[in-house]
């Protein structure tokens, strides 16, 4: 992979130019890694690439749109780009817009922080007509990700119907259940994609079955998340038939969320125009349950689909976050993983015997249509200015809109003229 | 002039950023500052400090951040005499959750119980408010300065 890289001339301790690091993926793992590297090596030059015109990955498109407080972690990274000299190069797909070989030759180290882009499948026989939707794709849609697969189906955004099942008992399952059941007033000051939400559930939701493989005690969701779900006004939340808490009295509640534990998914078939989810208790086929619903949402984790994961391998290539661990943890976990990765990278960069790039100029590598951090600031400002009533911002939902908003105002006038 | 120790507990890094902001505000007014993450070692050194600012977030069911737990446990086990310590307290939380800002209150209780004296109001930032924690940190640090013993 490194034909034109030269080993450093005789090992020496004298001046070497500041190390240059490329991070692929401007999500939380990539940004936490940039932050941790800068703390260790003051003069380091970091370029963070993203395929989207916007930075911050799952902070923008994964964390639920009604959890703006959790999204505030991006203020740390704003500082990194605005004040600390870390460079953002958005709208740059690797390898499509920038071949891997050029990248790995130009930088002292390359860090893959591409996350896990796909929802993990349920791994059972599945009727082709059945409606099964990934929770990650759903959250990306409600978070206005222009690349959410649900935005690009032949029929448009699919309608979920009034009866759904969610398979999985982690925080992502709770996010989906909460966003689909909150009233308009309860979504105030979020930045949810209202058009997408209406397209998904034009007639609201009546019942959500939440199906978990584990028992109640070992479910991965956090108790604070469940309490928040139970406090949604119209929701009666029940666990194996028992009310979750006093607030979950079904009287006066229009939506039932029934959680069933120790259920192994057996098959997904169709019956008339509905989807039939068949499970059995602890894998015992003599104890089956069936859920006849309009749609099944899979919330059992994520998997990698980046071609880079297989293509890139060399001593100066590192991996961090989801694409390294195989799971998407919370922000705190990924911050820790990023600190550990930064330590490994810093040790590599300090080696006297490592290869160093020959070429000193990297600007020519960036595609003409790349988005800078200033461009992102313009997008952010435009999204705030056009916020609908009761929303903290209204995001753009297509790449074209994002790229137009990223242009400096003078250039936009020139284009219009 | 004595050093102001700025001690933070964090999981996602927000409290560390606030600690940086408070340090910058205090330095701007001519104070010496030392920033450190809450740890066992910090707990051992606390009895020798005169002035400290504690910054912490809240996690899980209203707990201190995981990384600050050894600090807190050491404090409770060793019970150092903190009667020479004056401290300011800045909490970060998210009012989406019931346990909003429990972490800083837990810490304040422990410090006061060991004889430390709090100066100024406890700042409580709410991430859900949309206000920048950095702005609150800077303005709060400025009010704290007026109360710092010369």
C-alpha cells in the first residue's frame, strides 16, 4: 500500500515537520479522536473528512431529535474546527472523490472512523412482502439524513401503519417508540423532520409491541430512558402484562406499548396485507407467540458496510469507534475508545523508523465541491433561520439543498444572477 | 496569590470543556489555575488546597460520572479534613431526565460534610435549554471572582 513512502533518513531526533493525520468520518468517534490527538500533540495537523456535506455523523443523524441536550456535545467539536485548526473537508467520499492510495500516501497516519452504517438484519426467514424497517434508517430519516435508505425507496417514505412491533430492547428501540408516540406539543423545541414523521404515521400509532430476547433485568436500555418513555402523555407502558409504573395506568391513554421479554424471533411472514412476526419463549417452539402488525422495526444493532474496512491495511492506518469495535456505544464509551486510539496513534507518530509522506501539499487532494467548516456554519445558520414554529431548527433533507446553503452569500447571488 | 484548582468529572467531555472555559476566565483576571480530572490522587491532595472549582455532569440514575467514582469513594473512605478549602460548584445536566444535575449536589454534600466551605451559587447548566454551557461558565466564573478571598 505504501510504494512511494520513504523511510525517514537516518533515525534522528532533530526537527521533523508536524505530523499530518487524516480522519475519515466526522462523527463522534472521529471528532473525539481528533480532540484527543490534539491534546497529546500540540502542533498536529488534522483533516477530518466526511462523505456528507455536514459534520458530526450520529450526533446529527443518530441521537434522537428530541434529545437536543445530548447533541450539545458537538459544541466541543465546533471549538476544535473553529479555534484549534482542525480542518473539516465535507462532501468528500472516500474512495469515490479521493482515492485511498492518494490519501494513505499523503498523510502520516489515516484513521478510519466510519461507524456502522447498516441496521443488523433479524437473521430469520423473511417474506419479501413483509414490511421490515431498520431502526437506524428510521432515526436517520427523522433526523433529516439525506442518505437515509427510507428516503430513497421506489414508493417514497414507507407508511408504518397503526400497529407495529419493535424487535430489540436497547436505547435505540426506546428512541423509536418515544418519537412515534409523542404529541406535537411534546416534540416542541426538537428538530424532528415533520414531513417524514407524518409520512410514516399519517394516522398516528395505536399499539407498539416491543420484543426482546433477553429477560427484563439484562435488557440493555437505560432506566432513565424507560422513565422518559413512560411519561409520554398518551402512552401506557406494560412489561409482560404488568404496568411499568403508576404513571402507566392505561386509563385515558390512547397508545399501548407492550414489552415482551425472553422472545426469540422465529419468522416474519405476511397475512393478508399485514406482517406476521412469530416468536417463541426462550427458543422453545412449543411456546410460540404471534404479532400481526403493519410493520416490524429491527433495533438489534448495526453492522459495517464501508468498503474501506476491507481495502485499507497498513501500519499507519488505524480504526476507531464502531468500525473497530463492531458495536455503536454511547458517547462516553466512544470518547474512551478514541482516547485509547489516540494514544496508539501518538506512539506510532513518535517512532523514528516510521515512513513519512514525500509530498508536502495536501490541498490539491480535496475535490472542488468539498464543504469547509465555514460552509457548515452557513448550513447551520440557514437551518436555524428557517426553523418552523416549535422547532429549534428545520434541517435540509437533500444534498443539493445542503450544498447550496454551504455557499457564501456572494456566490449564491452570483449563481442566481 | 494562591492557585485555583479546577477539578472536573466527565463522561462525554462537556464538563472538561467547561473546566477549560472557567480556567480561561480566571486566568484573564490574573489568577493561576490548575486543571485536573477528579481522581484518587486529587482526593488525596484536596486537604492541602485552599481554592477549588468543581465541575461535574450527572449520569445514569443521577450518579457522578464513572471516572469520578474513585475520587468520591476515596473522599468518603478517607474523610480528609477540608476545613481549609473554599470551593465553587458547577453542574451540567439535562432536564429531559428526572435526575437533572444530581451529580454536583452529591459532590457538594460530600465536600460540605468534610468541612469545606462553598462560595457563590451552584451553577446548573441545562443542556436541553439550548444555551451554551461555555457562556454560563464564563459569566458564572466572573461572579465567583468577586467572592474569592484576596
